C-alpha cells in the first residue's frame, strides 16, 4: 500500500499536536497537599479538609481533591469545607440550577433535589 506525502504530513501534524497536548497536561502530585488556607492564586489539588454531600437517605459523599464529581443523588445538604466551586442540581419542580459555594459554606437543599455533580475549584472561585 502506498501512502502519499500529503497523508503523511497530515498524520505528522496530528501526532505533533497530540504530543504537545500531552506535554501541556499537568498532573498534580499526590505528595503535595496544600493547606486549606492556600492563597487564592495557587492551585489546591488536594487538601486536608473535605467537601461533604449528605444524601437524602443519610449516606454521604466526600472529596478532598479538586475536580468534578458526578453524583446523581437526591441530597439534603452540602458542606464546602475549605473549598469553593459549583453544584449542578435539579429541584423537585424539574428546574435545573447552579449553586455556587465558597469556603466553609453550608448549603441546604429542599426535599427532592437531585444533585447532578459537585465541582471543587483548583483555585478560589471568582464568585468568592
């Protein structure tokens, strides 16, 4: 099978673009754990305080590293710990909404609220 120069050039460009994208990825070190009082300009990665989502049935989900966590559970409350970020949820009426939170906020949800995801910001969220 013969491959023309044009096809090789396209494949080369794709390979270079992928290599560049992979080189630009930053993977947080598991050994670096900044304190809850980290400066707003520094990335938190993970910290000692947990964000806790309390499900309507009493179970809990908790996280201590930045990222987006899909939950899809009915929830009664959320405690931010030392985190800021966003919650995507659907009220019992069916309306979707975002709830923004800042460090140490406690959020109560009305009965029947489905939390789709919790996103913990790597830096202090701009709404805080």
